[in-house]
C-alpha cells in the first residue's frame, strides 16, 4: 500500500500511535477479507462488503495523513 510513501509510513508507524493503529487495523481487515474471499464456503457476503468498505475508509484516512505529512516535509 502506497509504495511511494514507504519511508514515511515506517516513520509514522513508530512516531504516531494513531497512524500505527490505523495501519494495523487496515492490515487486519485485509487479512480477514482475504480469508473470507479464499473460503469457498463463505456465506457472509454482506459482511465481506462491509469489511471492504471499512478497509477503504481506513485507506482513505491513511492517505490523507500521508499527504499531509509529506507536504510538511517538503
């Protein structure tokens, strides 16, 4: 996710607890979504869509933080 911000992500994960929580929550949702998508017996398609929306909200929030911090460092 956001390879162009790899260094900034590493820095923020260490220095910003809120960012680290968002990033970890995004990764946890990604793992959960992958598990549901790879399970042929998954019956919770509604749950899957809700998880994807949550993951997208987190990604958007992470991107806003990255853009703001990158602008500060220019």
